[in-house]
C-alpha cells in the first residue's frame, strides 16, 4: 500500500513520547478507522478523526 500524506487535527503522542501538535504533517500507512502514521521515523497510532488527508495551505497572498 502506498503511503499518503496527512495533517494532524489534534495533538497526538508518538511512540517516542513526543506530542505532535495540530498541523504537523504526517505520512499515513493503511486504511480504516485506525492507521499507522509516521513523523521523521516516530510512529503515531492515529484514528480517522485525528488527521485529515489532502489539506494544503492557501498561498499567503491569496
């Protein structure tokens, strides 16, 4: 399965113990209500409501 990009919507703790804030970009593996996400090699178990896919920032001059 191809990894996808996403953005955290809420704070999520990684396996390292570091808590990643909303807006953190993640790489998502899997499908369903709970998936594996990664930030720089740190594993984050995330639920469907904790992240969004396909969110892009609008240009600052828009």
